[in-house]
C-alpha cells in the first residue's frame, strides 16, 4: 500500500522553527529520508516553496478563479510530502512517527488509492488506461 505523508505547519511550528538552525533541519530531514530509502519504503517526496509563491484554482464558479498566495489559514497549508510503500497502516504510522518534525507540526497520512479501490470499474476504459500510464511513468 502506498501512503502520502503530508507535512502541515501551525502558527506554533512556524514560530518554533525560527529558533532552529536551518542546516540542522536539513540534516535531520536528510537522515530521515536516507533511513526510508535504505529500508526500501520511500517512493518519493519533496519540500514545497513558501505559500506566497503558490496559487489556488477555485472551481466554485462557472469559470475557475485563480487566487495568488499566500492563501488560507496557516493550518491549511502544507510544506512538503513523502510517498512511501508500507505493508500496513501500522507500518505507515511507524514511519510517520519517526519524522523529525518540531512542536506544532502535524503530519497528515493518507492511503493512496490503488486498483482494489476501483474493482467494480475494472473494465472502465480510463481505469485500464491509468494502469498503463502508471507503468509508463514507472509508478507501477
């Protein structure tokens, strides 16, 4: 099973991060990433730039509305993610719990849907195409 670990900041974590040497953050994250790579569970992951550089596309209206960042409340923003391969929810919890994150930071963990979630639509043209796309992208 694949899981996405989504790193979320809060006002508390942003304040606490001001008192931490950035190189020590890089080193802690690097060591965590290396441990997941060595264990064969990390499939991908990246940090994200500041929300000021981002934008939201809102589909509430007939024509989508684009709003430049920063946007939303601090607790609605996320700063990075990992995608891991775990044998169970418990293993995903174990890896998520090891993340070197500071006070106030939250890590949302979500299982990534797989073929078993769409069994009743197995003959659907786009379900079949998606399997091929995943293979072509090296995600299978």
